[in-house]
């Protein structure tokens, strides 16, 4: 039987990922099997989890997934000793309108699974107020259990003593306090952390984080606070249809934002996936029946993509007879042109008329519910798809027929409808699940 915990915080940027990775690696060093999950729509953190544990991590999302799908996904932790779910943003942060089984908040997953929450609190610039914040989070939602707190970036022993005393007065356990330590800071860029696969020293960084956390946090006390848990049988699994029988998947530093549960569901349904690298000037496998370009960072590699004639020509030849779909960054590469942050315009593949620019960045962020006006790979017209959009590009032109009517989480119609032309389709949102 596994021990389950949720790692959360009052806000983003407090140190949830670092603590999750450090705990996972430290317990692994002790001979325990650790399974991680990510609450919410994050494509980057699961790869860090896998690096720390040696086990694949997946996303669980209460806005896009029903309880059966979440139960199906977390059941992979049945053979683990410890199961950690890392939260997104703050503990209760989600959207105003309820989705399939919740608002997308980490608290939904904690309550659904019955796992206590370990809060990461950064008391920089405060002392006793940190205890008031922790007590407010503990008491905000009945049925949620707070296991305790790990303090991060404490300024001095005196600072730590002030905060610890206030938390003890509030009846909140303090598992440890971490001084500032630059050696365990994970590098960031505009869509979040720099990807694990781009960091050659990620193993050493996680080892140092584990050593540092083991020195300052009572690992045994954290483990004792976890809830004994065994997965419940899932009535329903994931409602995911593969886009084809043999899928050519773009996969490299420019095309890496794809949810692990999607790939697993495709394979579980019998699909074969062959990967190719547009950055290495590779074309999609000619024996595939569909090509899928996920999101990523094409804006950082736009010049190279534009110069890779074999990739561009091979993709255009593929699209003459077979389906091609792009998500977010992949959608931009299917377009006519992409202007980078320095204002340089780069020719893309031209399968769609979309033109985008990063010269004037504007953030687009949030859940998306799309009703398809036309088919896209794996999904029929009229299908209701749930996904998430996060990018900084601006649409200069989107002249093709819209692929879908797209709403945000409040029900408002948005302009990012996706496009379709010939065998090519694209969306700005990343698909998470189809409504049953």
C-alpha cells in the first residue's frame, strides 16, 4: 500500500517542483519506489519527475478529466511506496466555472484522492504572516487535510525561529526550513522551466537538491504524514482516440510539449508512434498515416526550421495524401511565417495560412473547450475537446476555415479557432481529453 501526499503552495514560484524532485530522489536513495504526478496542465514538470524517480509521470486535471480518468491514471502508483502529486500555482487556484470534475485546482486532486497536503511556504519579507497564510489555506476548504509546512528561502536562523514559532502557535507542523541555495535553482524561460531533456546536468542538480533537502527537512516526519492509499478500480479509463494507426510524431527541443497520458493512450489503443526531428532536418516517416506536430519552442529555432528544406518539403509531400495536425508551436510551423522576438520573419511550411509573431509578446493562457466544425485526426465533427492554451505569440493572419468554435473556461468565445486546409489542421490549444 502506497503513502500519498500532495505538494502545493500559496502561489507559483515558491519551490514546489524543487521540493518534489528532492523528496522523490531522497526517498529513492533510501530504496523506496516513488511515483509522481502533476496536477494541472503542465507539459514540462512530468519529465523532471521521471528524471528524479525513474518512473513515467503523467498529468491529472480536474477541469478536463472525470474521476474515472483520474483514477485510471493514478492507479499506476499501485506498486509504489510513496506517491507524490505536485500541484500547479496556488493550492486553490483554478477557474471560476467548474469543469468535468472540478475547477482544475490542486485542492480538487487532494480532496478526491484523500491525500494530505505539504505546503511550501516562502516567508521572504515576512515572519508571523507566513503562519497566517498557512492557517488560512488549512481552514479554507473543509475536508482538505494539511500535513505540514516546509519553509523555503529563509533568510537567517532568527528569521526561521520567528516563523516556526508562529506556525507552532497555529498548530501547524514544520517539517523543515531551507536556506537560500542557488545550486538547486532550476533555470527558467518564458513558458516555464527549461525542459529536463535540455539540461545535461539535471541528474546532478536533482542529487544536490535531494542532499540539501535531506539535510534540512525531516524526511521521516514527512513520510509519516502521508495517507495510506491504494487505488480504487476505475469505472472508466481515458476517453482518447489515436489520430491514426501509425503516427509520425515530431520530437526534439522545438517540438516536445505533449502530455504523456496522450501518448500512452494512443499506444494503449494499438497505435504505433515513430518520432522524427525537424531540427535535424528529418521528414515524417513515409509509412505513417498521420503526422502530429506538438507544441514546444519553435520561436527559438525558427531560423533553423526555415532553413531545413528536407523537413519542410517532406512534410508538404506527406500532407498531399495524409493528415497532418499541429498544436500551438506545431500549428505555427504549419503556417506561412513566424516572426521571432527580434523581429526577423521566417518562412514556415505553408500548409496553413496562419502567420504569427513574437515581436510583440502577449500571453494567452487558460483552459479551452472546442467544438469541432470539421474533423481533425482522431476526432469527428461536433466532438467536444478539452485542452489548455499557453503561448506568447500574436496572430497576424488566420485566413483559413476555422477548425472549431473555441470557448475559454467561462464560456466566452475566443479568436483562436484553429484552422483547416486540405489535409492540414491546427489548434493553439493542447488536447487533454474528449468529453464523453
